[in-house]
């Protein structure tokens, strides 16, 4: 059984790596195809050459980093790296709670430190070369330290709680751990922008003026209660633009990147927000929660079943079942199921995006949304020709071509 589990883990790792590399290569080749006429106005000749260069540099860099990560992970399994770290940790502390926490802390920080050279190259070479990066070395260090602190407090706290629950009641671990994680997720959905975001970015209420007036005018027109409209200093780190809704109930808020306000017209910004309002009108957030909460419960139930398996721990080089070694093995064995669930989630998400686009179009913002989406793609040098299989596996949104085509059809049908 131990040998079978070990072989199964290696096969899953290799299969996953092979699938991802195949999709990446298909995506690179497909990006060279001629743009459809409906997208020809996004880039001029020089800008399109730059976009193609940016995409290929990132794609090749992604292949390098993922291959390196795969090699390290495979080596950890083949040469008993996880068992070695387990023994190293137990030489420091032997505790039902502290040992797993320290084990994962070592893995997290070791993985992060190994990845720092790649992060630095991506930020200060690739992003810098193409004019996106605004991060200074000092800001990078500060962000990194803040990230470590948050991981230690939130990640360490949650992990400690989950392991503690397991030590108290292995039989009902899956149910109680699921309840804790779900409660925390709901809390963060409501308060993330108030607690976490201010640690990294400054958020200020949108000043009175044409934009705020038009946003409030639209919100009142469609019966969408909204008082919290904030501008975030996204230009502190990048020139790329974005906007999003966050929070639940009375805590919901609009967050606009200052870079977005520099690049888009008032009508285009309202159109993007009309799309987001569409998500709320169709209750997409609630529907996603109704799917994710039960699926997380199934995940924890399956996890609880295998935590006491000695064979799983031994497949990683351990001697007997332990929370952390079994968790590592489970994360690999569960990945094929996770892949299927992710595909389903992406299919559903793309459907929701079409509905939200249609909502914006039904409120006479179809043309403005098209021009806004095109500007967002142009300013971020997005790949306009992703491979259909890559889209199927990885895209939570339809491609720009698909969205623009559908929006154009909706606009024509309304005339």
C-alpha cells in the first residue's frame, strides 16, 4: 500500500506538470494568430509588437519558474525531504499542535525564500522593462515583511486552531474545522478592505465630482444601495488599472484604482461598475458561496478520513500518521478532484461574467463597457488570443474577444 501511494503521488505530480506545460505551449503558439477584426483597434503596430514580446517573456519565464518548482517538489518526495523536515522539527519541539505549525512554517518560509530571486526578476526586470513596475526596493522589503507577519498571525492562528480541533476530536474534526474556516472566510469577505488592505494601500473616499455623481446616479437608478466608494493608490506598485467590489451587505464597497481613473472616461468606469452591480443583481456572490461552502465541507470530510493513515505518512518517508505529513500527501492526492472542481468553477464563473456584461448592456452601457474592457486589456498588454483549451482550464472570465462579440450582439439586438 505504501509503495502504491508513493507511485500514485509521483504520477499525479508528473501528470499535472505535463498538463500545465502542454497548455502553456499551446497558449504561446496560439497567441501568434492574427487578431480578429473586432479587436484590431486595441493596439497599433508598435504596441502590438510590445504586447507579443511581453506575453512571450512572461510565458517563458513562467515555464522556467514552474519547471524549477516542479523539480524541487519532486525531489522533496523522491528523496524524503518532507520526512527530513519532520524529523528536524521534532528535534526542536514535540507537540501535537506546535510540531505541525512549525513544520508548515519551515516549508512556507523555505519556499518563499527560494522564490525571492524569481520575484525580484519578475518585478524589477520584466515589469520594469515594460513600464509597469512602480515598486521600489524598500517597498518590496516592507511588503515582504508585512506578508510574513500576516502569514504568521493569520495563517499560524488558523492552522493552530485546525490542528487543535483535530487533537480534541478526530471524529468530528472535519465538521468543526470546516465551521471555523467558513466563519473566517465570511469574516474576511466582509472586513478584508477595512483590515488587510490598509496595511498595504491607502484608500480614500472618492471626492465629490462628476464621477461620483454618475456612479451614485446609476446606483440609485437600478436600486443598488451604495455609499462606500473608495480610491486606492494602485499606482504605488503598478501602472496597471483595476476596479472591484468587496464586502457583503452593508459592508459592500466600490474600490477604484487611481490608475483606472487616469485611463478611462467617466462613462467607461460607470460601465465597468454596472457590470459589477450585475453580479450582485444576479446574486452571483451568494450562488458562489452556496457552492463553495458545501464543497469545502466535502474537502474537510475527505481530509479527516485520511489523517490517521500510517501508509500515507510512510509514503513520504515518515514512520506513522501525523497531521502535517498526511496533509501534504492529501494535497497531492486530492489535486485531480480539485482540478475537476476548478474547471466547473471556471465554467460557471464565465457564465456569470456574460450575465453581468448583459446587465450592463441592458442599462445602455454596452458600448462603454466594450471600450473600457479594451482599454484595460491595452494598458496591461493582455494576450488577446489565448488557446481555447487554456481558457477552458484556467480562465474565470470569457476572453476579451468573446465578451466584446457578445456585447456587440446585445447592442445590435436592442436597436
